[in-house]
């Protein structure tokens, strides 16, 4: 397990994870946004690897991928952003999130070596099934890079056992069935699901999808070890696309607000 993730979770305080798409709205602004997010209290940052067909993402994140790709963002640019963050901050865990096709096109060996040199702590590969993860798992296993798994409300105990086999870092519980940024979490279902997850894994459980404001974060964190917020941040980027100073200031206030009641 990544030393940075170990240190982050060694403190029992609930965690705030934020997601932004790498290179959105452009590479320089994306870096400034991530700096602001870190400065205002996020415990873990997720950076999305833009993809032309992000099937698990809702309209907000899909548009952010399109903006990023239109501006010419590629994986090398994502690694540059990670390395730039790591140069200034050696504590905060960096997670890359995306689709396996992006990794395969880059080359698994090249990809994992770049992740290691850029200071990436974990990977969430949305469409990579446990039956198909052996090549990537072997490539990251000696690099202190965690393979973080998604678990949904529909995951059966049999499937859960298989999913958690190679999982490390933390588990990402998808609070809703469907795409990102839509609907809201079912808290009772969350409680039952986390109780089941605890029977198969001791990893921290972070809950995401459909978490858009301070009250939802607080409610989620009464059960989960932390919450993931993405679409709400990306919506600020979208709404303030031509007012970058205001955008960054608003994101800073929003992250600070999300974090302030977590204990």
C-alpha cells in the first residue's frame, strides 16, 4: 500500500476526496484548481484521465473530458500535472481515474512506470474487471501503486469476494446505480452495503457518485470512511469557464465548506 495512503488513513478523521478531469479547462488552470483544492483541505485528489467515451460518467464529467481533449490533453500532460503537484507536496495521495482503453493504448508497462515516476499512489480503472486485471496488477504490484476497486449497491457477496482480492488503498463505493452526478445516495442501502463490505475487507470505504453538497458529505461520512465529490466541482468549472479567478476562488470556498464539519 502507498505510504501516503497509509499515513492519510492512519488518522481516523473522515476523509474528503475530490475529483477533477485532468487538463480541464486547460492544463495551467487545472493545476491551479488542484493546488486550491489541496490548500483548502482535500485529503486525497483524484484526477480523471480524459476519454472520448466515458460511459460511466454523467453529462457534467463527459463535457469536462471533451473540453480537455479539445485542448489537446494527453496522458503525458496528466503525468506532468501529477509531477508538478508532487514537487510541491509529497504528502497528499494522488489517484488517477479512468478507462482501461487509455492505459492499453499507452502501454501498461510505460503507463505504470510513468505513474511511479510522477508520484501516483493509486488507480481506479472504471471498466477493468477482476478477471482481466492480472497484467496491470503485476505491473503495479512492486511500485507501491494501489488498485482501487469500485463496489456498487448491486455487488453480490460472491462478487465482492473476487473484487476485494486484488484491491488495495481503499474501496470506492458507488452510492447509486447509474452514472456520475445523478440522483442522491440511499443512506440505508449504504449502511447495509458497508456492513457487508466489512465482512470481506478491512480497507477504508469511500463513497462517491451523487454527492454534491456539505450536508450530503456529512451524512455519508456518518457511515463511510469518507466521501468523494466530483461533478459538483466540475460544474463550477463549467459555469465559470470564462471567469477563471472567480472559478478558482469558488472551488476553494466549496472544498473548505465540504471539509469543515468532518470529524
